[in-house]
C-alpha cells in the first residue's frame, strides 16, 4: 500500500512535468514554423 502511494506521488509530478515539457516544445516548434513562414513570405513579396 505504502509503495503504491509513494510511486503515485512520484509518478504524478513526473508525468505532469513531461506533459508541460512536451507542450512547451510543441509551442516553440509552432512559433518557429510561424516565424519561418513569415520570413519566407516577406522575402517572397519583397
């Protein structure tokens, strides 16, 4: 019983941290794609 509770207490922050890290990486990738698209559009129209 005790090991289940302690592993749960350890597992939840780790899973939450991984979720936050992956979502922030996803956001950074989205922003980088947007920036790249904006730069290519600028060079196309200029």
